[in-house]
C-alpha cells in the first residue's frame, strides 16, 4: 500500500504487507525507492516492486513545459515592429 502518485521527489511513504510474519507491515520510504531511469550497479541481486508506471511516475509528474525564451534584441525588434504597424 502506498500513497497516490504525486510530483514530490523528496517524500514517498508506503507499507509492505506480505503473508510472512517477518515482512508483515514493513514501512518503506524514499530511501528504498529507485526512480525511473536510474541504473543499479555493483549489486548481486535486487527484489523489486513496480509501483507507478507510465505518466504516473514521479519523474513524468515533474515534467513541465519550459518557458519560451526571447532575447533582449528580439524584444526590442518586436517593439519596433509593433510601432511600425501602429503608425
């Protein structure tokens, strides 16, 4: 059981419930999470559970459109062109 998908990369909480008494109600946090695109090295094995897929991943939730950048010279040219069309 884990929280709903969100864009917060600093916090994630879940609870692992398994039939075994040793793993019953085991708390899981951000230290146990590997985000999409990460590479695991120098590890003999890993036990993984996929939590979020597709557009619900934390990385995909953080994608924002970049602002449109316009240089100062282009702004000045736009002002000149606007004034030409007004007169």
